[in-house]
């Protein structure tokens, strides 16, 4: 059995949001209906995540965890657009945008992102190949 990390993370976040909403409403958390090992793991991790967030989480230099996550999400968006991929990278069958088909090349890359992200790498590879063809090392 292979482990679908993105699916697991999504389930943990969904469960944490459910627990948070219930706590905000003053309701007791709903007991698990599904007592499978995966469901119990998701519930336990969701509880730990809520506790972690409630404590303020760690600080990473001048960035808090939420700020770091926001930066990583923006980078993911930019790179996925540059490569013509969905933000889930085709890894989520339940993705409302691509239904799991959003691998690189799924759609035309966004020109501005492509020029900023991919073009420098292509230029580097081209100059390396040209130099190698001419017998020079870079």
C-alpha cells in the first residue's frame, strides 16, 4: 500500500478545521464514525496540529509559520504556472481544477512565469551544451 502524502495532509487539515469549527461553536468534537487506522491517524494528527497552532507554532527567523506557508504557496503557484501544471501537480484526483490530470504541460505555461522561472534554466543548459560542444568547460 503506497502512502498518499498530499491526500493525508488534506484529510488532516480538513479534520483540524472541523474540530476548530466545533470548538468555536462550543460543541464537543464529534466522535469518529470510521475507526480505521487511517481515520484514527488523521484525527490524532489533526488534534496535534490544532495544539501546535494554538501554541503559536515555531518561529523561523523573522517569519512565522503562516508567513512561511504563504510564501511557499506563492512559489508553488508561480512554478506550476510556469510549467503549465495545476497547483496540485496532478496528484489529487479530487482536485476541482484538474481532477488529477494537472501535470506539467497540462495547459500552456503562463508566459511571464515561464520567462522568469524556466527561461533562465533553459539558457543555462543551452550555454552548457554549447560550451561542451566546443570543448570548453563551464
